[in-house]
C-alpha cells in the first residue's frame, strides 16, 4: 500500500515476545544511557532512530517475505556510536594525565 510511512517507525517499538522485549530494553538501558551521558538526549535519539529506520528499510529490501520487529537496528546504532567514541578518543584511554600517572606500559 502507499502512504504507510508509519511502518518504518512501528517496527522499532514492536517485539516478538517478552524475552525479546526485555533483552532489547536492557541493552537500551545500559548502552543508551552511556551514549546519552556523552552526547545528550537529542543526539542519542538521532543515533537510535536513524539506524532503526535504516535497519527496517534494509530488512524490507533484503528480506521481503519476512516480518521484521525490534529495536536491534537502533541498538546497533548506539553501539556504533560507542565504538566511534573509543576509536576517536583512543589516545585518551592510556594518557598519563587522564589516568593520574598510573599508566603501566
């Protein structure tokens, strides 16, 4: 059908059962709170919603005969933000100034 844009958003809030829901919410709680603490609420929402919609679109393209539900695409977007933070700030992880001179090389 045409004009059913709501399907892009509804897939990220639907889940395939209680275990699926609980695991997604647990991941969202830990990873989402870390990203929100570093980047703020607006950036966290964008880092969740954009990959979730992208995952829904890719799922519809490559798996047209299957139903796609869950927040996994959005959670992977948040994980990607965490990995990007680590890569971009790698020098700070082992910096003597940041670690208080306790760097053991």
